[in-house]
């Protein structure tokens, strides 16, 4: 019989059942051998029943670990009542079926009865333990000696040559005085020792273990659900964890980072929400078959925030990534598809290190990941996060991060943004002309101090801004810093009061802060004595490009104040009109059915529309294009290491910001060829007016110069590309 041969096994079972049926029929006909076999079969069934009925349906498993055998007590056994026949048959069955569980039968046999085998063979030796006429054996041998002799002869008694014996029956004669009634005081009861096995398999113990297991499972599931964004007791998704109610890490599986985020794009993108863009990316990913050639690009940025309005940077950058994914997968139907994963470092990239660790862990499991796009905010932890990605073999193509130190210290850093030092060198052209017009004018630096927001951008801006003002010819005035309140508001009253109260009042101010602090700065300059009504030029970096004043954000620049800021995406210099038209059409397809579509404000100059004007979308689009072009060799996808190497070989032309590439750049050195523009902002006629003064497209290394002419130049043409 074998469970692996069911057909043969059933044939065997049927054959044995037929043989048994024949023996039963023969027993009914009077065959002595068949009757003996029939009797043994029934006794065997009785033994099996006794075993099964020893707590058969108990909720514990103690009957599997019992310390004593089942006990059957027969108070009077004679030949007439069949008791002696039963004892003889049990001994025979036990000899044949040694695997049967132990059974102890206590039988009281009257002295007149003789417990012999049914068919005696040779006369038994006088010393056999089963000899029924050894009534005086108690005097010859003690009880222990009788038991040892019985155990010694047990195996021998089962041999064919000793078949006349009953090997499993231990004959113990009882004297008359032992059978007399004794007082209860002479009897004692010993409790059965409870072994650890008995305690382990007891019902109370199992109930406690079950309760503890359920409680541990509930608490474990609750802990995992609170720690991971898709956490459960079995099969947790560990690619993202919860920080302050937001998911930090990589959105894989069913994790959604922008689910329910109704923040929509500006300008002609009104109605296209963050939630819709994320769903569109997931739909593009789902359209890639398991056997389709593809590469995976991870976007890393601030996807979540305490307020939905603060997720605009993440929305606009992810929109650019999606636009290129759609362009490669659908519009041009490239053989190598792009799969995009979103990685979140939370508001202001405050959790960039845990995000980088999750990306690195996932990249070690998913070899299709070729690099990271984003990392657009320079914090005190950005370099460490980039090193984590470097250890995982991933290049980083940054969008708006202007940190000057990153390319010099990291071989896997490829930045599309002009560095802080490049920004200062470009603004120097403007600052020199202003300083030349007013000899002896002072210049001061106002910077945001680094606090819990870990903002390293402002520290770098303060350093390069101070150097720029001094090189331009402004007399240095004491630098000032400001902090943020507990509510996140800039505390500018004291530092602006110190600047405006100095003698003389500085004519130039380099503001090393963030875009959200600019309205407060302008309000303070317009209302603080000493600065109010005085012509002051304010220089600042690239963060002001994130402003959305055309969309109704409050900004009131004093009439006498002129603001110059830096723009990282010189879209009007590249003037790739077709990209903006196609991008607007693709985004309109994400609107709900029947929703009103917003047209571009100026189709001839679509980059001026608020949908694109701050450059976040076109920079992330360009970064994704650069990484994707390096991630494939013809139609064959490459590994992350090959992508890293190819980033320094192949420039990508005809992008919305110009030609982007890192050909010729060396590791641990400055990267050249960044595009940028200088923008002048003023308040005229009750409106904020922005004018692009000059700049250069991406791919150019020509410096900006001041135009010729005595006494400076017209403020509208204050610099040019040499």
C-alpha cells in the first residue's frame, strides 16, 4: 500500500477486505482456525476502540502525550463468562501487533480457574512466569524478581517455539489476607506527577497560548499598520514607512502618496490634480507587460506636506516626469518603456535620508531601476542621502538643486540647475553696474538661519551673496539673519530694523531666503523707517521662480524697490513651442469627462503660461529625458552602472531648456553648461511685473557680460550673452 499509488493501494485494500470476509464466512461455518482469527480481529478492534476512547475528542493533545496507559478492570474472569478467552486473545494480538498502544488489563481470576493457552503445546517449564499452578511462587520469588523474570522472558515467550505461553500476561497470586477488607485509613492515594508535556497540552494552557497568540497577532498587525504604509501581519510592504501621518519612502504595491490631493496645476493646467497625475503614472506603469523591455526611474522629492498647497513643487516636478514617460511610452512608442516610481521625502525634504535608504534597498531587489530624478532641494542631509544612493550604484539627475558642493563631492551627482556660485557670478554683472552708479554704496546680506527645516540652500546663498556684493564694489555692511516662528512665519522685524537703521542705509540687499518669505520682506522694506521710500535693489537666488503671483499670491513690492532673481529654466531662449502644445494636450486628457478645458494664455509664447512659467515642470521633464537616453543602448535597456557611465557621454538636444548633457565633465569637479536667466521684478500700476533681462540656454558655456556704453546701460538691457 502506498499513498503515491492510489490505484494499486485500492486494489490491495479490496484484496485484504475480501480475505477477511472469507475468514468470517469460514468462522460462521465452524472452522476453528477461522474462528480464532475472527476472535482476534474483534479483540483488535476492541483495543483500537479503547485507544480512541481515551479522551478522543478532547480540545487538548494530552492523549498524545499521556504518562500512563488506559486501564481496563475486569472484577471476575472465568471460563464461562469468556473472560479467560479474552485475556488469552489480547496476549496473542499484542504479540502480533506490537505497535498497538499500551493497555493495562487488571483481571481478578478465581483460584479455581486455570489461565492456560487454548491449545497447550509442550509442558511448560516450572519456572515460566505464566505457569498457573505456581501458587507458592510468591514465597520463592519476590514481586520485583517475578516482574524482572517476566520482562526477561517476554521476547522469548513470543517466539514460535514457546507458543504455548501467554507472554503478555503477568500472573500475580494474591494471598487471602491481601484480599480482606482494610480500613480506609490504611489506604493512601498518590497524585500522578504532572509532567511539562501534560501542562503544555492542557486545555487551560492551550487557551492561554491561543489568547496570547491572538493578542500578539493583533498588536503586531497594529504595529506594522502604524509603521508601514501598507503594513500587515503577513506580507507587509516595507518600501515606505509612516512619519507624522505621511508615507516616506517609495510608493510600491498599493501605496498612494497623492491619493485625494486635489491641488491642481496652475494656468492652463487648472483642474489637473495631483491625484490625477499620480493615477496617470500608475496607469502607464500597469500598461507595461512583464516581458516588455523597460527601465525604472525613481522620482525623489517632496510629495506630501502638512497642507496640500505646500505640495506644489512635487506636483509640478512629477507632472514633468509623467509628460516624458507618456512621450516615450505612448507618443513615440519606444521599444524600451519607462516605469516611474514615486519616492517621498515629505515637506521640504526633511526625511531625505530614510527616503534614500528605501530607494537603495529597492534598487538592490529591482535591477531595472537605473537612477533617480529630483532631489531638488538642498538640505543639510542631501549629500548624505546622495551617498546612500551612490552606494547602491544609482546616479542622481537633479532638477532644481543648486548646491555648489554636491558635484564636487559626489561622482553620481548630475545637476541641471546652475549652482549657487554660477548664480552669484551671473548676478555680479548686474551688481557691478549698480555699484558703479553710486560710489561708496553699501551692500548687506540677509539670510535665513538653519533650523529644524535643515535648509542648506540659504547658507550657501548667504556665502556666495556676500562674496558677490564685495566683488561688485559695494561696501560691506553687517550681515543679518532671521529665524522662523513656531508657525513657520519669518521673523524679519528685528533684522530689517537693524539694516534700515544703519547709516548709511544699504543700497543693495542680498536675500538668502525662501520664496515664501519674500512677501514679508517686501512689506518690511516698505514700512520700516530708513528703507521706506528709498531706492533699494534686492538680489536673491532661484527659489523665487516657484512664486505664483500671476495666480493671485500676495506680493506688494514697494515702488522704489527692484528685485532681481535667478531662473533655472531659460524657456524663452530655447523656444521649443511644440513641447508646450503637446504637453498641454496630454494634460487635458487627464481631466474628468465633461470638465472645462483651459486654453494657453499665449499660444505663441506658451512658456509664459503659469502652467510652465516657473520651470519646475520643464526641468523635471528634461532630467527624465537625460536619464532615459543614458539608460538604453539603442533599443536595449542598460543597467544602473551603464546608465551612470553613459550620462557623461551623450548630450540630449532640443529639450525645453536647450541641450542638456554632461559630456566632458569629470567626476568630483564643477559641471558646466547650465542654462539660466536673470529676472527683474517690480511693482508698476498696481501689478507685479516680471521681465527676463538676459540669460543663456542649457548647453552654452558663454558668460554674461555688461553691454558697452558710458555710464552703464539701459536697465532693460542690463546684460547680454557674450
